[in-house]
C-alpha cells in the first residue's frame, strides 16, 4: 500500500507506526462485485467478488481483507484454491473474562479488537494465504486476482431488507433492500478492503428480479435480461477510483424520475410516491448549480442517483455518485415545515459527494477536513438559499450545541494524533470510549465532531477570506479529478485522498497566511473557551473598563490567548475593538467615542449604517454605552457569559440588527422580569422585519417573564391580545381567521405563540383559564378549507400547547385515577386529544405529526397524575407497522415511564422489528433519560441487568458499530466507568477468570446463576411479559446447554423460541410456542400474584430494559436456524463450479453432525489470538464461527476442538 | 251555492241499500283515527254514494258492482265540483266574492245542462228521499298564512270593502329566509358542525371497532380507536389524503400563483411514466409520424430509461 508511504512523507507522526505495516500491504486496483441472487423471502444474498491486487512487495504470502457477516465459500487466487482463515475479534469483545464488567476494561478491549482488523493498518478479518505457486509471481510484481464466493443470510448490518407483509409479489409489496452503515461498513456485505483510503476502480453487477431496479455507484452500462427473461442484470462501471466504503447498493421496485434539468441525474422512490418525489426534487438542480459555481468545478461523477428508502439508517448517506435518503423526506407541495429540512438534506448529500465520496480521506485522523469542508459549503448554500439570518442562527445553534456538549462531556478532538509515547496513546482520557477509530466513537460525539469540523472551517475562512478558501477547495478538487482520470498509479491516486497536512499546505500555498495557531488551538486540541465578561464605565476618563475572565480549569475548557473582537454600541455609533487576550491581563480599557448627551435629539447610527431614533430615557444618564458584545462574529469556539444592565439587553434586542445578538439578549432578558423587558419583547414580536426565529424565541421568553412577574402583571395574559390582533378576525376577536399560511413568518409565529402561551401560570401555578379556553377555541375554530397548505404541523402544535398547559393534578392520597374524578379542564383537553387521535386513524396527517403530539400529551397527562399511568397504549404504538416518528414518540413515552419506575405491565416492544434506526433511538433515549444513573441507588440496578447490557455491547451488537457504541454509552450512563456497584465483590470473578483462561469447565457457578437470577425475574414478570419470558427461557436453556451438549431436540426448540423475536413475521408455529409459554406462566401467576404485587414496580421497569436489550441480543452472525445443509442446497444453482458442490455439501453435513462442538470455539479463538500459529485453515471456519456466535452465552468450553486443521506450516 | 245544491238534493233523496252497511262499518273503524276535516269529507262522499245508488235503483238496476258505484260517485263529484269552481270563477269575474244563483245557472248552461228541466226533474214522482248526511263539524278552514302586515284601506276606499290581502300575494313573496350573514355565527356554526361530524364519526368508529382506553375503570370513557399496524406505514403518513388533494385542487384552481406548479407541469409530462414510454419508443421507432412527446422523450438519454437488452444467445459458452 504505497499510500502509506505517501502519508509517511506528509504526516511524519504516522511514519514510525506505519512503516512496519507497509511491507505486508498490497494495493487493490480494481474490484468486481457480482451479486447474482437476492432473495427477499429469505433475505439472503449470494455473489462473488474479484479483487485485482497489485503486490507492492516481493514474497507476498498473505492477503488480509475485511469481511463481516459474510459466509465465505471459497477463495481462489489466480485460479488456485487458497486456504483462508476468518477471525473477527469484534464479534465478542471480551471473551470469557466476562466477570470484569468494567467499562474501562471493555473500552480498551474493544479498541484493541477494532485495531486488530483495521484496514488502515493493513489488517482484516479475512486472511488469505497466497498459494505458494504464486510466490514467485510476486517477485515479478504480477497482479493477483483474488476471487471470493460469499453469501449473506439475514444480514443484520450492512444490508437492510424491507419486506412488507402483504399480498402480492415482492415488487408489488414494495420490498427493497439497501446498504447502510456507520463509517466504513461495506465489509458487512461483501469482502473488500474496507478503508476510505484504499481506492480502486469498480465493476458492479447485480442480477435482480425483472420487476426490480438495482441502483448502485457509477454508470449503468447496460441492463440485460437473463435467459429465462425473469431477471435482469444491471452492469455498473465506476472508472473513478473509489474506496470500498463509498460503494452502496439499493434494489427495489423503484419508480424512476429523470431530473428534468439534468438528464444525468436520476431519482428513485418507492411505488406510489412518484408525485412526492417530483415535488421534492424540483429544486435539486439549484443546489447543483450552486456548488458547481462556488467550487468552479463540475460535479465529479458522470451521473448522480438519489434513492429514497424506507427504514433508513440515517436521513442522508452519501456514496460515490449516489445518495440514499430516508423516504420520509419526501413531501408534497402542501407541506411547509418539511420543505426546508428536505432541501437541507439534499444539500448535505450533495456537498458530501464532492468532499467525502469523490475526495476521500487519508486516515481517520483526517476525517475532520472532509466533514469540515462539506459542512462548510453546505453552510454557504444555507446562507444563499435561506438567507444570512438563517445562516447566522444556524452557526450560533451549532456552536451552542457543541459548546454544551464539550462542557458536559469533555472536549472533542478533531485531529487526534496517536503513537507518540505510550502514555500519550489516549489523548482523550475524559471519554469513556476511544477516539482512535470511527467505530468506537459514541454517535453523539461523532455528531459534535462534525459540528466542530465545519465551525473550524468557518474560522479558517474568517482568517484567510472566503475567496482563498474556495480556491483551496477548487485546488483539491482539480488535483483529484486530474488524478482520477489516470490509469492506476498509486501515487497519482493518492491525490484523491485528503489529509490534514495536505489541506493545510494548500491553504498556506494559496493564501500565504499562517494558520498554524488556529489549527493548534482548535484542531490539535480539544475543548472550548469559556469567557465571563463584565464592565464598568469610568466617567472621568470616558473609558469603558472591560473585564474578561476565562475558566480553563473545568472539563472541556481550554485557555485562549489571542485577539478577541468587542463591539461597543455608543450613542455616536458602533465601534469595533480588537483586544488581545493575554496570560495575565483581565482588564481592558476601551476609550469611548461619545460623551453622554441624552438631551440632544439625534438619530443613532448602528453598525450597518442605519440610523434610528431611540427612546433613551431608560439608559444611564452618565454613560454613552448602549450595549456591548464580545466576539460578535463567533470567531472563537466559546461560550460567553456577559453581564450588562437590563436596559442594555433591551436596547440590544430592539436595535441590534444581528440575529445572534437578538437571541443572546432574549436569553439574557429571562433574568430581568420587568415591564421594560416585557415591552421590548412585545415590540419584537410585532415587528414583521424581525427574523421569525427570534420572534419565536421572544414568545417563550415572554412567557417566562410573565410567570416571574405574576403578581404585578396587568392586562390580559401575555401574547393573547397580540395573537388576537395578528391572527383573529377583526369583527370577532375570539375567532381565529381561516388559515392561509401565505406568509411563512406569520405561520411560524402563529404556531409558536399558543405553545408559549400555554406555559403561562397563575398564582396557583395553574395555566390560566383564559389561556386554556383560548387554545381550545383555536382548535375549535381552526379552518383549513381555503388553504393550499396542510395545517398538520399547526394542529400538532396546538396539541402541544394543550400538553404545555398541563399541571400536576391535586392528588388525594392513594386515590386511583378514574374518569369521575377527572378535573373539568383536563376533561376538555382529553376530549380534544381523543378526538384528534381518533381522526388521525381516519385522515392521517403528514408524518402523523398529530399522533405524535397526542401520544406526548397522553404521557404528560399520565405523568401529571390526571389519568392512570399505563404504558400499554404506547407499547402498542411502538410496535412495528407504525410510522417511524410515531414509534419513536411512543418509545420515548415508554422510556419516560420506565424512569418514573411505575408499576408496569407487558412490554411487547421487544418484538420490534429490528430497524436499526429505531433500536438506535431506543438506546439513545434510554441514555438521555436513564431509569437511574451511577450516582443514584435504584432497585433496577442489579446483576441481571448488568449482565444483559454487558452481553449486548460485548457481542449482541457486533453487526452495527453505532448500536454497540450506543450500548456502551448507556452502560456508561447507568454504571459509570468502573465496576457496577450492584455486583458482588470481584474476587470470585477473578478466580473464575483464571479458571476460564485455562479453559476449564466450571459447572458450579453458571448453572446456578441461570435459574437464580433469570428465572426469578421470569416468574415474577411472567404473566405480563410473554416475550420476555421466552427470552429468559432461552437464556436458561442455553446456560444449561453449557454444561452438557444439548440434545438436538432442545436445540431446535431454542431456535424456534428465538425465532419470533428475531423475525418480523412469526410463523404460526412460533406464535403457538410463545402462547404456550405465557399460558404456562399464567398458571403460575395465580399463586404468586398476591405476594408479588409490591415487587412489581422495580421488576417491571427492569423488564422493559431487559426487553430492549433482548431485541439486540440475537446472534451477530446469521445462519443459525437453517442448518448448513440448507445453505448448501440454496447455493447449488448459483455456484458456478460444480466441482465444489460435493465438497461443500458433504462437509457441511458433516458439520451439522458436529454441532455440539461449537461451544468450544471462543476459548479456541482466544488461544489463537495469543499464539499466532494455531490457526485454522479449514475453510468452513467462517461457518463454524457463525454457527457459534449465537452460543455466546456462557458456554464454558473445554477449549479443545477435535478437528481443526492448522494452517501453520 | 254548491253547498246549497247539495243540501237540497240530500234533503230530498232518501234511500237505503244493503251494501251501504259494510261501508259504514268500515268507515266506523276509521272514524276514531281520522281528523274532523276527513270525517266531514267522508260523510259527504258517503251521501253522494247513496245518491248514486238511489239513482241507479231509480233507473231499474237491482244491484251494482262496488267499483261501478265508485266510478259514478267520482263522476258526480267531479261534476259538482266543476260546477262549483266555474260558478266561483264567474262570480269573481264580476268582482264579487260570493256566487249567486245566476252564476250557477250560467255555469250549468255553459256545461250544456238545460236548467229549465231541473224543476221538473226535482218533482218527479219516483224520487227517493235520502237522509241528510250526519252532522259533523265543518272542517276548520286552516288559517291563511299571514305574512307581513296587511295594509289598511286608504282613505278613499270605504271600510266595507274587503280587506287587502297579504302583502306577499301582490307585493313580493319571500320564499326563503334571509341567510345569516354574520361572520361570527357562520364560523361558529361551521366549527361546531365539523366538530359534531368528527365526534359522531369517531364515536361510531370506536363503537364498531376495537378500542383502547385510558382508564381502567371505565373503558367507554374517551375511547380511542385501536391503532392498527400497517404493513407499509409510510404510505399513509406521506401521501396527502384525498380530502387534502381535493382542497388543493380547489385552491389551485382559484389562484394560479404557484410558481413551482406552473414550472413543473409541462416538465412532468415529459417523463410521466418512463416505463410505458420505454416500450412505446421501441414500438414507435419504425412508425411514420413520431409524436412530439416521444421525440422529446428520446432526447433524454438516461441509462435507466433505455430498453433492457435481450441476452446474447451464445453467452452461455
């Protein structure tokens, strides 16, 4: 891999680490991926890849590739059968040292596991031994062709199948499949070198049903029918060198729309959505034009495809010459709120096409450059399309978000450099995960990372000007496109990879400026700056004495030294001052330009040249200062807490034209509940010219102020008369005008005001009756018949307003909530909610926004004790088959419920169809709103939960990096870094470890554990939770199976029980099975009930958590149920070489005979890791592995595998 | 006058018939339920039947079918009615309101009846005397609808002249109520109407289908229509409902200011359904006059619109 050498030149830091690997890494120049069978029924894929490898060293004897999940049938190198081994340490991170339960330990083990297969370091899960006959060829540097046949069965990562359960053919049902993943995840669906820095050209072939379309990267060369005319083969060629990680695929019965302005752009959507697609895509060409213009560079690929899929992993994912979007971004012309969001997603996707897909990164440490540039040019698009106000608002929002995260969690490091001394190995000790690899990052951290990256790009722009910035981008792009047209010469292709070093070099070449300090401060260092500012005015000297202090001791902060801009608005005008923040100087004297003179009536010039009349009566007679702003341009990644008088904030709000300043002053005014603040906010609300988001913010601030001023408040409730004046009929002020929504600013204000008003409280801390009736009237008189826009978002916000108006019920002790004792107002609210929710069933709103709001409202009613707390409603809405927004809202309610630790009943949510996005949401919501934290004692915090969560992150989520990191996050939130306190003292565990290391079967502890913990919970919760009980039975069964090899029958039962949890559509037999179990437990229940009722609360909430975990608990690699024989049969028609059949099927049948040996595998693997020579060459190793992985649960293995021929020679 | 005539005849004619009995009994049954006005009419009609029957006997018939008697009764009734109507018309023609004898005579003459023969006929020997119809309350003439204020006579018209009729008969006739134009009321009404419809509909759906409840004690309070998982949930969530589409069409037809729409429509037609056109373009390749649309279509060179190739025959080697 020559690029490693290149990198060595450019970033010397890497040199010493990497040189040792360079010797072993060959370079792939071309790869063929051919998938010749996609079976939607079985959710399986069969195909082969062929990599053309250019050995850069003599004596190339091993080739390492990345592959996860794939079942590999055979590997041939230049037509010679090659032995291979398959070892994926990330499948199970910590082996049987499982008693550790310590996150520090896990994180380091996980990092080690990921490093062990890191393609950037030349590693991989799949190691192929080059046949010795070819070694000589290596001498002559001839290319090697590595041919790998593989299949995927029910993949859990990499490819996602969506198969709706309705009548009809797959095409009629709208079944589709698409690739997904977080960072480089292509290895999940075909063997490759899964690195962003490994570029090669591609030939992609997909044979699909004639009614389907296969969309992939590159140019569609031709589509050919198969001989039986029932299938089509799509031939794609991608001549531009591209990393495997940027390859994607989606297959489905898509409707096709050719972009009318640019015929090389094609859009695909699911059946029936074409009208929405037409509308949503109607402005894409503008985005294209914008980027091409600012970058002065053509779009690099010869075509572009957008595919809209259901159950998408993320809203937007970009791949070479195509992007996969969530179908939920599509909207019709009637929808207001979604329109800008969809446009933004498109713009993001397109920005990533240039930087991220076409230009790839040299290494993970350079990721920030790509994310930064694509985020930055996306920002430019925002500025151009949505205006400067929106842009500045966005920048402030991103900055605040990032600063908040860093202050809370510790710094975000853009450019981690590893490998100095051993001590400096972990540059971010404050984090509970390693940032060495993208795959170990917490999702939230990665989001903030992207955020910071584009903010830093903006800082660079501030420093060197936008013109130079764009020139740099243009330079990068033109170098890359020159390189891309070259034939394979690795040193040329490396021009298509960007590194921090090369980026900085072009900046200094183009601009001639040294941005070293800036990079050092924000890129090489983590954390942000926290300023505290205050001032005093010295009348004698006519000087402003400004004091700026810094907090650089608390976590996530750093010290800033350098210039800072301060803007002072005086009576005579606005003046910018640049101060130097130095080590010890806190005070800065700023001379004022104007004498105080408030008697003269004169217009006051503002920053933008405008001159305005002001009522100066509020200000201090002696001081000419109107307001002061620190770092107004956000050119430091900082948080500023500045103190100035309330009237100064009010002036700032009224007269400063910058939206950021306005928003800052709104935030500050919350602390000054005075009539003057009220007036200033009301004035802003009424001002049409003011940015609508500022006005929205003013609404909420006004509500807060009104609440603080409760006793002195005069007149009608805040905003009521304002709303009446703006949106109600002139003749009858209690009736709202019929909706038109022609002016979007008014529309957004109209939506927000009721929500803010509902936050008002009277002296009894209730929502004023006036306000509630007002909102109810708004709902009643809402009339959308004459409107060309949909009012779904507006109605949803009105429901939100009702939710906001709720206050805790006056509870009479221990009273059960019934219909009769429902408070009158609540009854009205409930009436509205019921009606709206019911109407949604008949006339569903766009994205079911109203259902979502209603669910939130019902949860709020429960939480406040108006109606009995009961999660069953939410659980039913959380089931598969509802719109994803609804599911997430329902799950949020359930999570919230779990936190409340109420008594709970069944959680069927675990049968959730495993849509990665939804599972991700569950985990992150649990993390955000945890049922307990490490600080607090909780009955939920027990050993079983720890075990379950541990299992989840250890092995249950190996198919999705993001999920695993989510699980780690949750574990961290719940238990912290160290060993959870609820666990017994570790001594016993350590002994156990030692024993296990020796691979001695330890029957005493584990079987005990099974019945003790799991069954106990099982029984207590049994009746309520059939789903859980099955899982529990499964685990106890598998535990007992550890002791003795299970009989075949038992095994089968196990599988069938696991079945319904894993598959979306349980077969009849499986359902029966489950009912049986629940019945069985029902009988038990009768005896337990009375005693157990009190116990229910902790247990049930716990059940919920268990449930979520159980969803994920399925084996990471598929292929457990249908035994290997089946698989072989399946492969029969496709495997091209008949000679291999015999071998294949015999060996696999042999295999199934060997069933009971599989549990020994883990021990085995561990040994293998330690001593390299004990390696399996058997090509069924991978299968072995896969079969095994579902037996990860405590199977104390004997450690000796009877038949495992070794590859070592 | 007609009434007089009738009475005269009734007084003179007296007859009884056997079949009359069931008739009475039948009507007796009906009596209880019928209104005074109906009773009045029934009695008259019955007398007419008696008259017809007696005349038939007079003419020498021994029996008659019921249907015949009915027909004859009908004829005689209509004859008498016509006489009455005409007489009334004559009298009104001469600006009176009560018919006089001469009006009747003229009428009878006009209808081709020789009045001179009437006295003779009335005094014929074999005539039968018929009992007078039972006394029933004369039907209350429903009060004429009084709409508006009747005008009083102007000074030059003596007071004994008839009153002015209702103004609506000669000034104007308001046949509908003035629509409520008060905006507030209209909105109020529309809102409550919509709410009622919605509530009724959802209640109905809730009653007829499965429900979920928020309360354990009272399952019927605030019933929620049970959620039903759909296999393709995004369709209903993303596609606008028919109702919304309808509204959109209405508003669009009224205002054509939507830029994107006007931009899009011609464009969209271009590639409306590529699948169909793909085949068309293949078919039409040899045809003489290619449509404009097809020629534009063929300009779009997009690999996904190209026809699928047939497999090569020799490929399998």
